[in-house]
């Protein structure tokens, strides 16, 4: 990847802190000038902090605490290789989708998928089981291998862990602390039977497709999904009503949802598509993060809410 991060065996990315060296002041031994920073800004050796740097531009990515351990792109590749071997051994055809980085290389990701499409009752669009390998180099998150399902017509990313709202086992997490090599080996050992996790969303989707709903469920769901507070300003009220109208247009008229049967599955699919693609976002990084790079707790609440309202009102 273009955003490879530094884990140099000579130790020049080990422990540093930023410091400005004034004109005439002696530069300490082992100090590194920070590319692109103000003139005279150096990373000076210390025991308390680490400097995480790109290995192509040497740009500073983060200064996490001394306990932070880098999980390199090579180690990420090892995880994907083990996952691919496990799926292939089980008779599956694994394909590579994409890889990239956001936030200047602070977060990196890779996607692979099983070429085993399936369809939910009443929905003839194919859904593919994916595995997303996510890693942060700035101390803001762990390295995770998350299992998700991509519906080809709308790129919904409801993964089993998010939907169930609990630790379903549909992800592997490796913290950037302690013996990272040991943790990686433990994670690899846990991947041998992971193909079964790809069925979690399929089972849930089939269940949701069997729950009929009506207009009352949709209307009540929308009032809770995109609420309009009673004490809201006129501007806020107008914004919320506009978002509700956008959701209803998606639900009733979009090519991805309009032809689906009136079931809980349709309402969940529409909410996922709205959250991923139609909800306002600030930057492309924000959009990518919520569609691929992180789990959305609100999706778990969506499934629970749809179930509840279907039971009460349908």
C-alpha cells in the first residue's frame, strides 16, 4: 500500500516526542526532522512516546504512548492469507476486492469476499459474504477482521456483530498492546472455522423477510429513526422533515427497495442504505468510515426497533 507505516528494525520509529530546536541549539543525537512541519521541528528520543511514520514520505502519523505496538501491513497480510486458506480449504472461492487508506495513512483496510452469493426471500439481488480487515496506526482503534455482507445493488454493510448488538463471534480483534506477534498467532488459530460466521446475516435476513409490516410500522419507525424534537428550532425541524421525506422516497421509489415485499427485511435494508449513503457526511473519509471501516451501533438498534414495531403494530 502507498501508506505503509514505519516499523524499522534500527529503531528510528521507536520512541520520540516532537520538539522545536531553536537556531544555534544543538540537535540531540538520534533526533529526526519532521517532513512538512515548521522548520526546526524534530522528533527527539524519549521513553514515553512513539513516533509512527509513513515509510514512503516519512510523514508523522501519530505519537501514541510507549505501550503502543505497531501491527504492520505484512502482519495484516498474514491474517488475510490464513483466512483465505481456511475458506479455500472449506471449498470456497475467495476473491480480493480492494485495499486502501484514509486520514493520510492513519487507518488502512482491505476487503476480500466469498464468491458464494445468496438471496433473501423476496429479494432477487445477490448478497456476498465479505471480510474487512481494518487497522489504525494512530492508537485510535484495534486491528479488526470484521465479517459483513454486501448486497450488490446498494452496498449495505450490516455485519453480524453490529446487527446482533453483541459479541457474536463475527470478528477478530487484535489490540496494539503487549505481545502483538503472540496475539496475531492466536487470531490466526481462531480463523479456521470462521466461514460459518458468514451465515449469520443470511439467517437473520431470512427471519426478517418472514415478518410482514404495514404503513403504521413504517411511519412509527420513521418517527423514531429520524425524530423531530418538539422543542426543535424551525431550521432543525425542516431539516429532519426533509430527511424523513428522503427516507420515504428511498423506501417507496428507489430501484434497490421499491420492489421488495413489505417486510421487516425491506425496512432494515432501506434504513441501512439511508445510513450509509443518504445521511449527510462531512468528508469522504467520514463516508468511507461509516460504510466500511466501522460498525454502526445505530444499525443494531434499527433491527431491534423494526422487530418491536412489527410485533406491536403489524
